[in-house]
C-alpha cells in the first residue's frame, strides 16, 4: 500500500524488484525499495517465503497431545468404571455369603448337627448368585 511520500520507480529501476514485486522510491532516499507480493520476501523480493515448519510442528504436536489426552482420559474412566462394578459385585457376594452363613448357622442350631453331605452350596457362574440347597 503506497504512502504519500512514495513514488514509483523510474525506467532505470523498473527491473529492480523480482518475482512480481512493485518498485518504489522515497524522494529523500536514493536507493529503490520493493513491495513484494504474497509468498516473497527480501530487499528485491528474491526469497520465497514458505510457511514456518515450526508452526506446523507445534500444531501437529498439539493435535497429538490432545488425542493422547482424550485416549488416556477414556482409558482411565473405563478402568474406574470396571473397578466400581467389580467392587459392587464383590460387596454383593459378601452380603450374600453373610446371608448364607447366617442361614446355615440357623440350620445347624435348629438341627443341632448337620452333616456336610446334606449341605450343598452352588455358585452359578452365569447369573453370579449363590444358591443354597439344604436337604
């Protein structure tokens, strides 16, 4: 964007700027200047300006970090969920075992002696419940 104190270069400097750069002079300064088009830089627009690879690397690093954070968070939540379920199941088994022990104790007191062959405790793996059969 030209300013009020800039003037286009004369015929002697028309080829001063490279790669489509626009040549201009400031009357108080004897040497010409270039206004470069997009993706070019340098005093005469001689250098190609490429986007910084460090910016892309930072972006890739952030994306990788975010994906790992989400994955790790999901993994932690999953582990906590299964631990809580296991803990509830163990508490349930414990309370059922207490009930069974209480029932067996009552039966022993009721019959005074109970033969082990008459007691059968089954664990059902499919529905995870204790079944007590006293004959």
